[in-house]
C-alpha cells in the first residue's frame, strides 16, 4: 500500500464544556487518523467523550458552552478553522453523520422523501424525479420495508429503528468521503445491522469512504473495523488494529472492557461476540479528572509509582517497530502495559 496523507487527521483535539458544576474537560488531547477506505471503531464507556469528540469536528456543539481547540484536517482542510458556510457545504459529500438520536436530526415537518431529495439536490444538480427515485432506492437499501410508501411518511409516523435507517440513508445519499456513525445500528436487529454494514462496506469499496464508527458492540467492531480506538476520560488510551486491540490489549482499561472475551477467531467463526464488559467502579467526572493516569483510581494493576502523578504518553506497545505506519501501529497510554514494561516510543518520537 502506498503511503498517502490520511483522509482525516485529528490532532490534539480538546473540548471543554461550561457546566453548572464548572468546566468539564470532555476531550483531552485526542489524536487519530482515518485513511481513505479505512474504518476506525471508537469504543469506551458511556461518558468517555465519544459523541462530543465527533460533534466537535462538525461544529455541532452549542456555541458559548463549548471551547474546541486542535486541528481536524479533512483532505488537508481544517474543519475546526473553516467558516460555517464551508462546513455546511462539506456536510453531505464531505462528511455524512449518523447521530445517536435520530429525532434530533430529522426535520419533523418534512417527509423523509423531501429530506432525502433536498439533501441530494443541495449538492448535485439532478431533477426532482431522479432524486426521488434515488431516495426510494436508498430507503430500500437500508432495509426500510415498503420504501415507495415510506418515502412519503413523516418521521413521527415511523418507528425508532426506521428513523434510524432514514438517518443512515440521508448520511449515505451523497456518497461522503468520510462517514461518522455514532451508535448508528444499536437500535436495529442483527439482520438489518448486517445489511447496513454491508452497504457501508460497498460505499467504501466504491468511493474510498473513510469511516469512524462509535459502538459498544464488539460484533460490529469485529465485523467492520480495521482499527479500534479506545477512549477513556476524553483521551485515547489505546489504539491499534482490531486483532492487536482485541487479542493483545495492552491497557488495563481495555482488558477490563473486553472482560472474559472468548478467543476472537472462535467467536468470529460462531458469528457471535458479546457486548463490552462492565468495568468495576465509575468513570471520572470530566469536571474533576484525576492527576496522573486517568484510569488509576479504578485500575486493578497500578504497578508503577508514576500512575498517580504522571500522565502516561500514548506510546507504541513494546515489541512494535516505530516504523509501523498509522494503519498498523499499536499504542497505549499506560505505565502498566500487559508486558509489564515501560512504554516504548512516544508519539513525539515518531
Ligand atoms: N451539552 C453538554 N453540556 C454539558 N456536558 C455535556 C454536554 N454533552 C455532553 N456532556 C458531558 O460530556 C461527557 C462526554 O459525553 P459524551 O461525548 O456524550 O460521551 P459518550 O458519547 O462517550 O457516551 C459526559 O460527561 C457528558 O455528561
Ligand atoms: Mg455517545
């Protein structure tokens, strides 16, 4: 594979939110890349900043409440620095997003067909009838029963799962360069979920779409992701290929999340993987993050005197060559990697 600039390059993303309980540091120096055609799954407990981190990329956090810093280059253009109208232009063909809650993002007073047609025609100059045909086709592709009828329905006339599929159809309608899916298939049954994953993979094959897929479903991770990013306390605590992270997790938090995960190859062959495990204890409040390693108050290992005082850098897991490119690197931010050793090369050394 030739090395080209990644499609999405998030660098040192910070998000602070003003809350009644003080300033919440919700995202704290998040960096990752997504290559064209690549899928990065983002996992982590509720409250770890997954949704906020992607909403920030699209300028969708409430102004006056959120402070966002860092860079997020999409094809070299910084999403965080561009004017609002440029960002609007990019939404659709540049970035498609499926939100956790479809009711907040569908327009209640427009039929789903109208929303699809307007979305398509905002970016390509096609007659209404052509866009409508495409809308019906898309609704069928996301598994909506009776798409010819559904196209004329209003969001409130559809079930939650159907609305979710409409959102997915809208996000895919402009064949985006980047697709961000936030718990997109959580409410859907496994058959529909498989159908949607299939559809996304076809889009990736045809258009080189890069995908950021937030999920707590390991079946989805194993089914769709090339790489996994584990978030905790607004940071990436571990990232690497699916096989590295699921089979050789280095961070105590990742090991906790994976729990008693059966052998991945066996589980894949069975076609079933459990959801993520529950880690004992509670995550830190973003208004009151611990000093040192963000995980130490809950960590069963705590084997290094620095755990409580010094924040471990996101470093290559030992045994990994520092020449591994971003698509193969396996990194963890811990003083207590599985191999018991100190981290190898830091991000800054690369
Ligand atoms: N609009 C908001 N105002 C204040 N705090 C928020 C807001 N949105 C999210 N948060 C807080 O930010 C943290 C991360 O939330 P979120 O990104 O939704 O987590 P995740 O998607 O990983 O479950 C949580 O502590 C949440 O309470
Ligand atoms: Mg979320």
